[in-house]
């Protein structure tokens, strides 16, 4: 038995190996689960019978034409499981004018002239600007929370494991990989996304997926197409070339490759993801000249190995976010 | 403005957060959960099996939210909340047989080679007087320091220190008698 030292037991200073060993043994049992928002709402929605009776009586009076139910006072369609919203003034939740409430699953929130904030369970918030319309498609603690941004502007800040939060738009689905970003969708369904921290996945109707990391922005195009992410300080040359690509102009890929600098490597890595197999070699050759593949692997080796290709893309991403040194690598044989 | 407020709540004194939660601010309530969920877990774990404890934590907070308006003194929140937790744990145990060591073995999230010892220590902790078992579980399982335990239970720092000291002494005796601790120490 070791000699006890009360300081460690009290405030974790000093030393007591036996207490430390018991801590290590038992610490996996510590509580880590997030707050179960849905359970809170379920409890709150259990109205006492007296209140329920009063509501039933009031409804009966309405039916009898004795009372005009005030449209903005109750929000009966905005209770139950969903996402909590709040605003400095009334916004429209399923047609009810409310300053706070719960946006239910399949419910629609329209901010009108005000800003509103949605609480995404215990993982983050989505601030909605004026003239924004969202629908809640899904919310399951620990699984998935998904909104549909029909139009307007949303600033999302989420701290959660990847792919827990997603935003569908008329143009693309934005899958959160744990980050902060701003999206804007116009009435035609087109829009932009600008990523401030972390990275997001943009999924389009044809199944293509591009990854937009912090410090990049991308256009969300009608027809459910996401454009290539461009760095926020992208040159006019590559910006114009990417716009040509979005418009489907011939030779656009060549123009994007010609305009790319080392800082645009993240754009080129994403281009390699979405081009045809026949076009990929050319794109990878340019990528290799900007950021050589890890271990100086050749383009042929990368094309033959999907795993190596993913490692290369990750390498480009890590250099982009500053996690890796971007010092040029002198490969003995050019990739 | 809401975001800024939310950030402010995180650093606020407990009464400020409790008052905000009483006014219906759900982020303030989430902050209370962040600050006190481990303490609630420790208190219920002193009574119920591990697999049931997390569920009772959620239940305790759901009840607390429902009754928050009845709490007159915001500074009394810690003792009030833990009292709800103890009652929920006791309600849960009604009609059930006491937790036996073997019951929990398969459900403990520890390596198989250490599960038996973890279950043995947990069982030994539960045989201690209530004040000691709760305080020691908060210290050894939830990882709270003595001052944090005092803050989160509403007990005085002096009482917590005494509970930790006396409880640990009894636990060492228990484990020494059962041969659980020394066998695997070092």
C-alpha cells in the first residue's frame, strides 16, 4: 500500500500513485453524454390534464365561433421534438408568429425582416439572416441533424464529429465536417458557401463530392452542382477559369490548370476528384508540380492506388490549413 | 447578440446562469448541464448500475427543467439538483434487487482485463457511507478535484476534504481486505 498524500486526493497536486491508479481504472466510466434535447422537449410537452382540458375547452369555443384565436400567441404547431429557435422579435414558424419556439421536423421557419438563431441540439448554432427560409428535415441526437436552406443566409457554427450536421439546398448538400461556415442561397436556388474554420463536404446530384476547407469559398449552382472551392485570395485568372468550368466551356480545365499557383493546390486536388478518369492524369500532373505526392510517388502510382490518391489529397489539405510545411520537396524523379 | 450572450453565459457566475435558465434561456440550461452533469452522474452511479446511470442523468435534468421555476434561491441550485438526482435514483431502484458486482461486468466501458477490478472497486465504493461514496465517485470516476466537488455539490470545501480523506481510508481498507488493489498495483 502506498503512502497517501492528501494534496493529490484533494486538488491533484502532489503524488499518490494509488489514487492515480484508481482514477485511471475508473475514469472511462465518467459521464460524457451530451444533453438529450429531445427528452427535455418530450417532458415539457406533457401538459397537465387541467391545462389540456382548458385548451380543449378553448378549442371548443373557437369552433363555436365565440372566440377568435390570436394567430401569434400560441404557436401550437411549433412545439415538440425539433430545433429550438429564438429571435429578437416574431418570426414565422409554420405560419405562427413567434419570438421563440421549437421548429418541428418538417416545419418551416421564415425570418422575414428579423434575424433568428437555431440551436442545433448541443452541437452548435445556425444564425439565420433576414429573409431566410429553412425547413428542418431531421434531428436525432448523436446521429444526424439536417436542415434545408431554401433561400437566404445562414451562418453555422458546429462542434461535433464529422457528418452529424448537414444542410441541403436546392443546389447541393453541405455536409459539416466540424466547422464554421456561411451559406447564401438566392431565389433561383443558386448561392455560395464560405468556410471560416474546419471543412465541409459539398455533395451534388451526380454524386460528386468536393471538400471546401477553411479559407475557401465555392458557388452552389442551379441543377445541384457545386463549383470548385477557391481560396479566398484567389487570383482573377483562376477565378475566371473556374467560372468557365462552371459554364461548361471547352478548354476550361486547361485554363484552370494554367492559372493555378501553389496556393491553389486545394482547388486542383478537388478538380482531380470530379474530372473523368481520362482527364485525371493531366490534372494530377499539375497537382504534382504544385504539391508532390507524399513520398514522391508518381502520378501513375497514384492513379493505380485510390488509397494513395486520398493520402495525397489529405496532404494538400494539411498544407492548405498550415498543418504541414509547404516547403518544396525535391523529388529525385519528377512525379 | 444571441451568440455573444451564449459566450457570456459560459463564464458567468452560477446564479446568473440559473436565473437565465429560469427565464427560459435554453443555452443557459445547456450550460448548467455542462457544469453539473458529471456531478449528477456520480451521485446516481453511487446507487444504480452503470448502464442505467446516463439515462437517469438525462431524466434528472429533464425534471430539473420542469421544476426550475420552483427554485427560489439560484445559489442553491447544486444541492437542489443533486437532491433530484438522488430521488430519481431511489425511485429507479424501487422493486429492484441491489446492484451485484457481476451485474455490471459486461457493461463497463473498460478493457476486459480490467473490468473485474473496476467492478470490484465500484462495489467497494458503494458500501461506504453515502457522503463518502458520492464524494469519492466524483473524485475517482468523474475526475473532479476537491474544490470542484465542493462547487458542484454545494458542500463546504472542509466537508469535502474530510469526506475524501475518510472515504479513501475506508476504501483502502476495503480493497486491502479484498486484495483488489495491491494485487494489481504498480
